């Protein structure tokens, strides 16, 4: 493996570790479980991981409102919100 590939692999590994930690340290156990479960659906998609990182910057209550359909989620979070709603076995369409 060349140095560039090793650096990008290391960077991605660090990002994944940070995201996992941020998923585990939320306000409630339920929120942690929801986020950790949905994180598995991200796979190796860097764009989806980036979107997931942006969602983690949002307040827990806002995320829960979007997941449970109490308010519409921002369009730029569509992919991650679909993962989160699927994790809770809710319909993926917005209410």
C-alpha cells in the first residue's frame, strides 16, 4: 500500500472512531442506540458519513422530532434520516 492510501485510510478510521464516540455520548440511551444502529447503514460511503457527521451536530430533540415525524427534516439530511427512521422501523416518508 502506498503512503497516500495509508494516510487516507488512517484519516477515515479516525473519522469513524470520532463518529462512533459521538453516537455513544448523547443525551439519552435511546438516542445513543438509535444513532449507533443507523451508523451501521453508512457502510463505506464517505458522503453518507459526512452527512451523518453533520446530523450529529444537531440537537437531540431536533433529530428525534425528525425521526418521529413531528417536524419535517432538512432536505440535505435525507439519506441519514432515512437510515434513522428505518432503524426505528418507521416509514421512510416524511409526515
